[in-house]
């Protein structure tokens, strides 16, 4: 019985900590400056972005704000950064979607590897 109470108490404490952590993250995103909101709305309008639900839009806005901060802090480099149609994607998402071989090239590469093994 004591172990059950201890387990329930521990789970409640962990759940509360996770809830508070998420609330801090949401509060930071849910109260962006007017300038950031204007940039976000311009981005969505310019690139015709529509999200499935508010949770996805909140996540994409968070990613957009992080990317916008990186762009704004990027000074004196030998290359230029700016907002484009991919500003709501993380680097990992962009790489997995847009970099690498095209599906036809992947299939050709697999076929070439198979024919090399047979030789």
C-alpha cells in the first residue's frame, strides 16, 4: 500500500513538472512581440501556409521564431540568410525532405549496387 501511494505521488510530481515546463514554453510562444507576429503572419500569407490545427501551427510558429532569431543574429558572415518558404522547418526536417537522392536516383543506385554484387 505504501509503495502504491509513493508511486502515485511520484507520478503526480513528474506530471506536474512536465506540465509546468510545457506551460513556460507555451507562454513564451503565446506572447510574441507584435513585430514577430507581423513577420509570422506575413510569412504565412506570402507562402500560403495553412496548418492542420492550432497545435501544429504553434509548433511551426516556435520553429519560425527560432529561425528568425538565427537570421537576425547572423551578421558579418560570408553568406546571407533570410526568411523563405522553409522558415517553419527545422534543419533536420529540411534535410530529410529536400536533401539527398531523388526516389528515382535511389532506386537506380540500389539496382547498380545489386548488379555490382552479382559481377
